[in-house]
C-alpha cells in the first residue's frame, strides 16, 4: 500500500465522483475532511424546536474532543472558513471557545430573523440584504469594527445608526468593548 494513501487525513474518493471534466466540485473536495464530517454529524444531533430560532452550531472544543489532532482541526476550519462553508463566531463566555456553524444554517438563521423583524416592523428592511451581500460574502473574521461595518454596508445603500441597531437587535452582531 502507498504511504501517502495510508496517512492521508481525507477519506478516499471514487474517481468517478468528479464532474464530467474531471474537476471536483468545491464542496465535494472539502466536505470529506474529518472536521467537516464532524461538524455535519454534530449539527445533525442538534435538537430542532420550531419555536426556537437558533440553528445548529458546534463548539470548537467539541471538535477537539472528537478529533485527536487539534492542529488538523484548526487548519481544516480555516480552509472551510475561506471556502465559505462555515462561519466561526467568537463566544464571550470567558472561555476561549468558538461556535462553528455551517454557512447554510447561518443563512437560514438570518432568513428566520429577517422574517420576524419584518413582521414586527411591517416593512422590508434592506439592511439585512446588505449584511448578507456585503458582510457575509467579504468578512470572514468573527469580529468587525464599526467603521468597517458601516463602510461595507454602505455598498448597499445609505447606512444609518438605526441599521446597525437593527442588526444588533436581530442578534447578528454584538457589541464588544475595546480593551
């Protein structure tokens, strides 16, 4: 048996599973990492309660318990984040832990929140579309400064402090004091 095949961190693929031109789809090439499989499996265990809007997430510490090599977890999470397959959120709980959410779940979370907020306000709220189009697509880090936030949001329209407040009230942003 070939040494590289036995030590590879990725599961072996069927050569016919690529697209017709031989290239692999992005999700297919990344989805088989141990970390992504663990996030998917743990997310599937998350209880679904219709009246609760929180979508499945996994703690980074849970991944460390499931996958022996922490460096592997960190590297694979960075790759998944760069490829926009997961979002990573800093938790302000006093512990150095992060929440990992599949991007599809995060977008579903946003849609749920937008629906509730628009029902309350009885109007369309464009700031949520700006947030999805200009923040989620370009800002991969879990933190963003006020100036950068307003600058990116302004690509969608005229930004007011009321817009930032809506994002905070919707739970999409939280305030952090600068230390």
